[in-house]
């Protein structure tokens, strides 16, 4: 047996909600440099307004990370971490922590098992609600991660709170919700790719008795979920990143951002930063799901000791 044993009583929605946020923060702490490298590669080659007079060229995941350390220092790898953790505590708690509850809501009464349609609907619902609540934290995180690419000017923001205030002052409150529609689309897809795939792989492994409900099973299911999510979500992710990072007047709307990317880089542009996206999303899923499962079980084991 690897890890804590499954609890006899299923964890409550509140336990899942808190455990999901904590597990996502743990995963972010472990994989944040890969997420920053992904953002830098996705915005590379973007025509900015005003035009930059000097740029740094990034090549591959390791090349991007080493270039950032060399030109901006090691701390640049974790630029935007505070906003990232704020995002996960609100975002992941909803989209992951409430997934099982919403899935049960969509499951017809008397059904022996939850069907694929109910799982997909649950993933889309929790993903959309999470984006609506946590979008400002995502905008600030992306701005900080892309900040170091602006070598020809001063940094945009001095801190996380300054970023929230500056964006609201210069772009209006709507600026904090910039890119909400592509982010809803992305997270509906990512949620289905992650949670539904994880759910299906885990259930299949347990039903076939190939593995027991513990860490190795969670690892395999999470790795498969990360790969599926990266493949289907990468095009939306690239557009989302560019649109949220854009300055006022750079793109008229999400569609103009998509067309500009297509005309400039072709279809391959939609998979810019795919390798760091997969490395980040794959490793993030592994760390998050294993932490999530173990945190729920740790809370269940701690309950009798407290009573």
C-alpha cells in the first residue's frame, strides 16, 4: 500500500473544496517556472503596440528558463506567484473541489453509475463558474509572467495589489476580466480533459483491478489527464494568454487576436509552447491529484482524533 488508505466515509464537499485549493497551491509551487516559460514562449513573436525596440529570443523550455535566470535573475521564474496562489485558492477550489457534487447533481436519480454526459457537464459548469470568480487573479498572473519580456521599458507593476489597482484604473474594472470568454472556453476544455479523463482512467483501472485506489493509480490517471488536457486546450490557451497580456488597443476582441495569431504564425502558432505546456500541465496534474487524494484522506483520518 502506497500512501494513506481510502476513508470508509466519503469526504464532505467542504473537505474537497479546501483540499482542492491546497493541493493546487502545492502543485503551483512545484511547477510555476514551467508555467512562466510557457507564457514567455506563447507571447514570443507577438507584434506589440507600442512596438518593442529590443527583444529576447527564447528557444525551448530549458533555453527559456536559462535565459530568464541569466537576464532577469532566478526570482523571475516565480514572477506572479502570489497572484497564482490567490488564483488557485479560489479557482481550483471551485472547479475541482465542487466537481463531484455537481457531477452527482447531473446524474439521474436511480442511475447505477455516472455517465460521460454528466461528467462533461460537471466539468464545464465548475470550470465556467471558477473563471467568473477568479479571472482577475489570472489576468494579473499572466501580466507578471510576461512582464520580464518588456526589456525596453520599466516594469508595469510594482506588486500584486498595484497590478490590480493599475489595471482597474487604466483599463477599467472590465480590464480585470479581460479574456474571460476564451478563458471560460479554455477551462471548460481543460476541466473535461483533466477531471473527466482522470475520473474515467481511475475508474477503469479500479474496475479492471489493475491497480488499487492509491498513489500509483492516481499517478497514472493524472499523467493521462494532463496529456489529454494539453492537446485539446493548447490553441485556446495561446489565444487566452496573448489576449490577456495585450495592452489597450492591441486587439479589438478575442477573434481579432486569434486571426492575428493565425496570419502571423499559421496553425503551428496555436501550439506555441506545447512542450512546456505539457511538462507543466502533466506534472501539475500529477502533483495536484496525488496531493488532493492524500489531503482528503489525511483530514478523514484526523477527524476521530479531534472528536
